[in-house]
């Protein structure tokens, strides 16, 4: 499998040429940038022109195997020849330099771009597509859609004088006291609406005003999920009961218009739950008249071994909304007609997404399908998971998770410091990985990550663990 | 002036070839799109490949002089040769297909891109640049920056246990009850934080939960501003007094961390005020310890005859933040070091802006400077304004405004229906313009709009007004 496409990229291997990592050039460029912009979150400075496929080359000439991929945002490799070809096309250039106000003046090929691309991957049971600029924008536009629909469902499509007047004062009933229910340790974005549903870390939230919206504890499952069946079922039942209770308690004071949930809580620590749990959520939200938003910003686009992570849940009725961004490069949400607002300009903005990102999504989808990369990712994921499980018996590695979730795999180190040391030591040995939650290491490789790359990753990890 | 650069574009002129406007192909494509996306705000469908300079070509082959420019978002013309060249460059292609998580893994040329571009236009007195994805994102990231800084100013950079805990519950003190003060009829964006400061129209706000943040009436000035000196001074004084009063009243219950203001309220109806008014705002915010955010998303990048509209105010101390997007293609805000958060990852997200849009901004800035387009826009604006003033004496056109504001010009029709009729009749005669507020027609041409184009616009307007 791998050989059919990997060979089209330049052949690289991990190689750290500097005495320490990041090297002096990275550090010096970061310092330069610090004069005009925040630099303290820089990991290293990149030479994107030299990066290729699974490999990222830094400003010092170090080459790293990249299993983090711009926070899970590169799908088919750096400088993929298919994307280079696209970028050189008249279609792409025209779209890049004549960015339209899509809601007012769409290009004549707009629907075709979507039909050949993003609409090919419309989640089962959905048919409409709202395009946006980024993951936070996608989630917030989805929240707006459910708020509007929830209002109309309960009060009809006409507006009262009082509503028209009060909304200009940011007051009820025009600006209703509705809420979005999210989970503890969830991450749904960083703007004011999305941040109000984000519950990952204090550093993400402190000092920023937030809506008084409810949250429910994520089920306190044990890993591996399949080995703790009874225990986890009880934990999930408890969480589901809390969801129902919270929705009911809020009905009179601050109605829950929608529940938002990640298939795997990513930023918050790679927290999993069973397909049964998500089916339960769908059942409860249906019964209680609450919309269900599945946030696939990080899980979507193949990384979990199915195109959408929620494909694996076998839902009887689809979620009301599925949001996406990151690997898709494009962003937005899928929905059905009932979530299209009653009037134009209600859920609107200047750009309404970006055609060049929709073109890239189209090209990536074609590439993913042609190379069977979703199945490939499932296979490679099984190999990595099994190897990590074997490793976890004799090392501080614990809570390996992501079985049957493609390469969306993670594990815990005993402490936060231990985790940070693993991440930095891996980088110093030429493998870029990421952290999440309190003490988790997360793998977010691209879909072209093969068994050969997995072997390098695992070998390096073994060495790093032996060293510390 | 014009001839040196207009000649580089294809030569077009307004030509409507369909019996009605929009034509049958536009209508049919809109109907197609309506199967999967909102279409009711479509004005017409565009063939961007055929559009050139100031002229937009639609899917039916109609050619329109475009004085609306994608809601004020095209600076130097459709298919500008300079932007085509850029799009073909390796630098652009590399940036387009390897989109980085800029806050973690910036490209080695990142600072240089900014120094050769956006930083050349850093507003006087500012030095730092936060990059973002869109206008709403720019404003919301700016709001986050002022909230964090306001908190730290009053409570120090350390966090209490109570803050760390309560912010995870979306509750004070961790999620503080701070506010942003905005003006009636303001428009600052469509996401949850920005929408809470937007007060333009009910359709933008109704059904969406909002923060209970204060607003103050925009000064009830009469136009032309310069002819009603005393009257307007009194109106502005009243508004300024209300600003001070509102800030003081909120000090104990919901402190105002920042005031946000557009130099010209655009979406809300092209509402102007004098430079004295803005100097007054700067004085009051300084005195009351409130940050001042100038929202130049629509006014920035030369359209008002200065690069930033607020350049004309001659402030003694600069605004704390200037936000931008639209014509810049890039988005974000300028600020000083005091508004950089105490810790990394506080004001952070995956993309942190988009390098290709920063490259386009760089290229446009070079083009604008080389062709002296800001001065050009000032001259063309004076010509348009004077002509419209002459026209207003004998026609229903009233409240012509935008004297010495470049081509950022508008006028009222007696009714909302009359305004809509002017806009649609102008389009049917091959000139694309926009509406705003209740009954205003707004001109938002590109910076390459010349006297020749202005002549066509004015001639067409004369005919339309004569007809109705």
C-alpha cells in the first residue's frame, strides 16, 4: 500500500543535526518573532519548502518524523504533489486572488466544487453544508443555527415586537436565555461561544467572560475500554443520566438547545467512550427535544479509521450537526434542511468559508479515496496500538487508548512532567508528537503514515522510555 | 495616474446582455446551490475568471462596474496581475498547501513576510501584531486580549484557586463579569462575543444568546458634518457624556474592559462623527482606565483616503487596538506589548491566521504604495462626493456623506424601498453597489477605482434616479 504513494515524496528520515533541540536557528528566529508576536508556544521553526510527506524539516536542517502534523491538521503529507498541481491550476489561482463574499456573489463552479469534494463525504443522514473559516467559527455557526431553530420550533417563525426590540439590547426574549450543554474536559474552540463550551484547561478560559451554560462529567471509564465492559457501562449510564437530568433541570430557566460532543475528547486528554454511550446521547437528545452536535474538528477526515469518527456508532438517527475543520483545511458543518434559518442573513457573514480550502478538501478526498487511506489508517493504527499495549506492560506507559480508532492513539505517563519529557525527548530524537490533557501523549499522524513510519516512532519511543 | 495601472487589466465596460437582472443562468445556478446551501442572499453568480480590475462578470456574461467589491473586500482589482504572479510563486504555493499551526510551528520566513507587508502599515504608536482568520475572529481575539489585560491590571498576573476553579464552571471570578461597550447601530461581527457588540439590525441578532453588555447611542449628527458644526458638537458631547456615565455606572457591576468603535459605522448605515468625537473617546477611555479598540475591518486599507481611517483623528495617544480584515485579506489586530497575555496559550488557536493571506497583504501593500493608491482614492472620493452633492439638490438623494473620507461615500434615499430600488436598478444597468442601514446606499469601490469609473457610476445613477 504505502509504496504506491510514499515514493512520490522526497525520501527523508529522522535526523537531528544540532547539539540540542530546538537548534540555534529556531531559537534565534523565535526570538526575532517575539519582538512583534507571542513566541512562547513555539515548538520549533519550520522550513516548509523542504518538508515532505510525513517529514518536517526545521530551520536548522533537522528532519523530524511528524506524528503531530500541525495539531492534527495535515492529511496527506507536506508538499503532496497532488496539492502542488492543484495550487498551480488556474482554478485555484482564480479562487485564491478573487476571494468572494460567498453568500452574496458565489462563483459559478461553487456547487460543483462541493459536489466533487466535501459533499462526497456528507455524513449519513445529512445533506446540507454550511461553510466557515475555522473550527471555532464552524462550531459557533452551528450553535447559532441550533439556537435559531430551537427558538422557531418553540415560538414560530414570526418575531414579536418585544423580541425585535429586546434583541437590540442583548436581552430576552430577543436574545434568549438558551444554552449549549457540553462535557467536562471538552474542547470546542476559543471564541466566546465555543469557549463557553470548552472545559479543557483553566489557561484556555481564565479571565474571559463566559455564558453560564451547563456541563456534565465525561464518563469515568477505564482503559482499555473493552476490558472494563461492566465498569464502563455503569460509568456511561451515570453520565447519560446526568445529561438527561441537566437538560430537564434547565428547561424552565435556561433551556438546552443542543448538546455538543467530541467523538474522542482530544485537547482535553484523549478521553474515549463506547458507541453505546453515543447512541444513548442521541436517544436522550431526541427524547428531550435537544439538537445533537458532533464536533469532528479533530476526529474527522479519516484519522480514526473511518471517515467520520461517529460512523462507528451505528446511530439509528443521524446527529443534527457534524462540524469539521483542521485536516479538511476547509471548515463548516453538515446538517439537514430543518436547521437552515427561516430568513437569509440570519446566519451569515462576509466570507462564508473559503473556496480555495474547499478545492483543497476536494483534492484531498480524491487522494484519500484513490489510495484507500482510511482503511490504511485503520490498519496502521491497529499495529501501533498493539505495539504500544505490549510496551505498556514493562514501562511507565499506561492507559493506551484508541483501539479500533485508526491512528487516533494516545497513552498516559504517570505525571505531567514525565509526559513533557517524553514529548521533548522524542523531538530531540527526531520524532514530533504532542501532548494533551494532564499527562497524555497523543499521536496525530497524517493519513499517509505507514507501518515503516510507525516502526520508527515505536523504536524511538522505546529508546526514550529506556533513557528516562 | 489611472492609465499607469488600469491598462494592465483587461478592458471592460458595463454591459447587461440579459433581459432581466440577474439573468437566467445566475438564477438557475442559485437554485442548484439552494439544494445544499442558503441561496436567498445571492445577488448574482460570478465568473471570477473573466472578471478584471473594477469589473465583475456574471455567469450570464453580464459585465458590471463593481463599486461594492465583495462587501468592501477587494483592494486592487479582480485578477490583478501582481496577485497572479504571487499566486504562481513557490513561496505562495508552499504556504498554501502546508498550512501551519502558526503559534507552534511558524515558517522561517514568517517575520519577514510581516515586515515586508502588514508591519509596514502598523498604525502610529503600535508595534505588535496578532493574526487571525476573519474580521469576527480578529475582534473576538482583541476582546480576549483586553479582558485578560484588564483582569491582570486589577488582580495581578497570578491566579487564585477560586479563579482557576470557577472559570471551569463559566462563573466569576474566573470567568469575570466584564463587558465591552459598543455603540448603537455598530457592527463588529457575527460570532457570540462580536455579535454581543453588534447592534446594527435585529435580523443579525434575534434568537441568539448574547452577553448583557452596554451600548451608547451614536451621536445624532446631521450631514454634511461640516455644515452643522454647532449642532453636531452638541450631539457628540451628549454621546461622549453617555460613554463616560455608562463606564462609571458599570464599574461595580459589570466593568467595561474596552470600548469598541468603527471610524465610520458601515453595516449600520454609514454613520459618521468628527475627529473631535474620537479624540474625546480616547480621552475618556484613558481617564476611566478602559481600553479603546478601533474596528477598522471595513474602513482600513486605504478606502477612506488614509491607510487607516483613524489616521485622520490626530490622536495624542494611539488606540490600544486596531483590528482589520476584508480588503487586507489577512485579519488580526495591532496592539502594544501591554496587551500580550501574561502566559502563552491564553490567547491561542490552531491556525493563528493564514500565511497566504499575509503574503497577499504584503503584495497589495506594495502595489498600493507603488501606485499611490491611497492618495488616488482621496482624489477620486472628492470628485464623487462633490458630484453627489450637486445631484442631491434636485433629486431624492439626501444626506450625502463621506467628505474627505476617500471613496467611503454614501447617501440616503427617502425610504428603504427607494434605496432597494436604486441598488437593483443600478445593477440592472451594469453598476454594482450596496445598501446599508435603513435606507442608505453605500459605495465601497476598490482602491483602483478612477475618475473614469466614477463618471460611469454617476451617469448611471443620474439615469436611475430620473427613471424612478
